[in-house]
């Protein structure tokens, strides 16, 4: 299977930005500007409280709405957390799991990322599973070990069938929000490694069908070259997704 038959996915991660009224306007503007760009899926992952406004604004358009995390328990004493059932009822379709900011600032581990991934898949979500090395690990020359270990741990117990709803976002932590971007060759090398790891877990057919995004300071200037790589099937975009015109340029770059 070739890159051309994998579905490209350009997803925005708004992080902790935008109030509900700002979200409504930004979703409407993104939908308007990217209208007709059918060469990739367009997803916006918004703060929990923005979900109803974003979902309403995206209704009837090609833009899909996602959340930025999900808890693994069905319900209970987990103050501040949100369950898959809650997200499903408001109409979210995607959920980011394992973002490096959750791992860095909120103590999430491969174990909790795995639990969250399985809970989201069981509830029918499309999961954008984030993984990637920190700078010290890259400098120590252990990027491939780290990334392949994360892939295996984060997907433990996920079936081959469920992989149809998994998108992997390779996000080198040193490139997130820093303005530093992996070179297209660095991104390709690690995305290809992730695909080989998926092949070892699930076989070639699943590995070749899985969308693997790059994330880390992707913007309108560097997107086309990153997305031209054989194993880079899309992007997870933070900062640049907050400005619909900039995000649209990245969606445009994914049309080729
Ligand atoms: C992200 O939040 O996943 C991300 C890649 O952020 P940025 O594009 O700002 O580096």
C-alpha cells in the first residue's frame, strides 16, 4: 500500500486557547477557508468546554471536532477528568491521547496513555495517539528505542481491528511549541520506524494502512516538505492551528 491510499489527516490542537465564542468563530472560519479541500481530513481538537460550540459550528461542514484528552474510567471520583461517554454524548469524534504536555506536566505515563487509548477506542472514538522523544533522548541516540517502546506500550491490548481508528502523531518533544522543527528527513526516519514497529505488532497490512502524522512547530512554511515524505501522512498542529488562515495553508499543502 502506498502513501497515496492512506488518508491524510490535518488536525489542530488548540491546547488551552479559545473561549466558546472564539471557538465558534474559529471553527466557522476554518470550515469556510478549507471548504472543498477534500484531499485530507480536517480535525480541530478543542478544550472540553468549547466542544458544544465547536460541534455546532462544524455541523454540516467537513470539519471534525475532537477533544484533547479522555479518562479511562467510565465514571467516578476523578475530579477534573472527563469520560469517553461524556465526550461521545456531546458529539466529539476524535480525541488526542498521550500529548507530551500531558506526560510532562500532568504525570501521564505510557500505562495511563494505554488505558485512555483503550477506553476511547471502546467508545468508538478516533484516537490521535501522541508519542516522541525528549531532547536528551535524541542526543543520547536512543530515539528509535524510545519511540518503538512507546508505540508498543501505548498500544498494548489494542486489536488489529481497532487500529483502523488509531492515528499516530510522532511529536518530538523538543519541537513542540519551540519553533524548532524536525527536518523532513528526521520526521520521515522516525515515522518509518513507527510503521515498522506497527508491522511487527500487527503485520504489514495494518501498518501500511495506519495514518502517521508529524507534529512539532509545523507551519505554513514547512508543511509541504514534511508532508511530501512517504511515511508522513498528516500533521498535528498546535500554534498554527489557532489562526484559520495559517491552518488552511497546511491543509492546502496536504492536498497534493
Ligand atoms: C502540538 O501541540 O501537538 C504541537 C505540535 O504544537 P506546535 O505545533 O505549537 O509545536
